[in-house]
């Protein structure tokens, strides 16, 4: 089979899929560039794409009929969609809208383009293009992660001015950038081959069969980190306290309730991990002994005295593992004041390699929110501490920044 590697593109068969986005006007130039590079190009357009650019334009540029319908009697007399699926060396969708990504991620085959993709074993590449809010939406991010897991290579999107007037990530890459990316040999995902363990959510410490001690953690940040690490190719295990979130695609989830259960799971998994991220909001104390039956109110007694004992310090215990079994350790600090001071202290006191500090007193950020801001601190190679501030942003975007910083620390182990 032909390949788009190096300069040997003559005869490479590219099926260019065009979906219904304003960036479809760039697809004409992309088709022309592919032809100039020596590729054979055939075009398939969705119904909506034809509102932005005509099939006749693409036919003139490629010299091939443009296919637009799965139910074309003449073409399908010979099972044309299967022939096209077998013909292509590479399926390139540019632009790929949020709707098309959602349908492909769900494995749907409700038009010619999605049917081709499901029926083909060729290399699959897409260039997303949509409004910045649509790209940042959790559903789109889940779909992007699922598509990457299914073998799709996503090019972009880029950031900048958008046709709707917004500014942000979501622009389709320029045709020249797409062609250049296709000509490059595929790169291994940044975290390919790495084992990552992440704790997330709250713990629940029982007082009796119906009551427990806990906190407001939703688990959203830890789950976003797991999703980001998996999207970068890591083998991810998520040790999760009780939350109402679906497990991210490609992630193995281990469900726990108490801090002791989470500690035992962390001690078992950390020595086999390259990176350990303690994002869970672990209860500091638990009842010395939980009541066997529901604790009843006693008439005349205005106070109830509970005896609490310390829970194990999960992140410090992982950081204290012997060097030959110790992963790179990233902790989280949820603070309400003096963020940098407390974060530096926790980084040193617990022996961490990196810490992500959040000011949970800021309105609209932190616990329960879909957005967050953070101060990252990590040990530098010269024994000092470097830092970076992350402005308020969706937790999924922040998760990607945190994972990439951790990977950079892992590539250059800091002095401890």
C-alpha cells in the first residue's frame, strides 16, 4: 500500500472527506495541494458541506467525480461505498465538524462519509474545525479522546479568530499545514508506553451505616487528567472515590470508598507506574470505630463526641517509596489563602516532584466547577523550584497542561 511518508507521494490514494463547516472553503486548496504532491484524490462530501462549497469545484480540481450520497443507485449498483473504502490509502476529513466527530466516535454509519470510515482499514486523519466553545465542550473532548483511541490522528485545531467572531481554539489548520503533517512520519503519542496512576474524587469515612465524613470534591479534575493522559497514549489506572462521572475512554477504573482503601490501591499500583498523580480530596481523619448501628439522638444530651484518628497520607507514602519503585509524584493542594507559600511547603514536606495548587475560595473555580485555575510548581534540575501560573480555563484544557508539564519533568528527572 502507498504511504504519505517522505517525498514518495506519487500514486498515494487520498479520500478527502468534507463536512459542513465554513472551513470547507479551504478544502479546495487542500485538494489542489494534494494533487500537486502527486496524490490521487477522490472527494466525498456530506449534504451540509455542499452549502459551503459545490461538488463541481472539487471535481474540477481533482478530475474525479465527487460522491455525495450513500443512496446513489448508479454508484451503489456495484457497492460503490465499499469500493471507495478499499481504494483509499488515507482517509482525510477536513474540515471535521463537532457533529461528524460525534457520529464517528459513536460508530454511526448514517451517510456515505461515515459509512466509508467504518468500512475502511486505511489510515485515518481529521482536521477538526468548529467554534471555540464547541471544541471545549466536554462532549467534544470525550469524542476526540475516543477517536484517538480508535486510531484517528487529529491535526489541530489551531487557535485564532473565528468566523463567528470568537477567538480561541477551533480553527482548522491551514491546507499547507495539513499537507506538511501528512508528509511527516507519524509520531508516537507523547505518553506512549507510560503507566499512569491517578487518584480522584472524595473519600467517605463511615460513622455508622447511614452517615459518613466526606467533602465537596466532584472528581472532575482527576477524571479530566485521566482522559488527557489516555489521549496522549498512556496506560491509565484511575483510583476513584465515589463520584457520578463516567469512566473516560481507554481508562481502567478502580472504585474505592475510604482513604484506607485508596491508600492500599495506591501502594499496590504506584511501584508499577511511571507517573503517580494524587488528585483525590482524601479525608484527613476517620472515625476510630464506626458504629454498628445508626447513632440515635439521646434526649437531654446536646453534644455528640466523635473520636477521630488520622488517615494514611497517600501521596507522601508514594513519594517515600524506594527509588527503584518510585514513580514521578504529582500532588494537589486546595487552599483558600497564601497559595504559593502553602504549595511550596507541601512540595517540600511531602517530598513531591510537582504540585498543582488551586485557590478553591475563588468563585466559579475548583470543587464542582467545570473550570479551574492553578499554580504549578516543580523541582528543577538545579535543585530549585520552577513555577507556572495557569489562568482560569476548562478543566479538560488544564488537565492537558498539567499532564504535559509532568511528562516534561519525567523526561528530565529533578533532583530531590
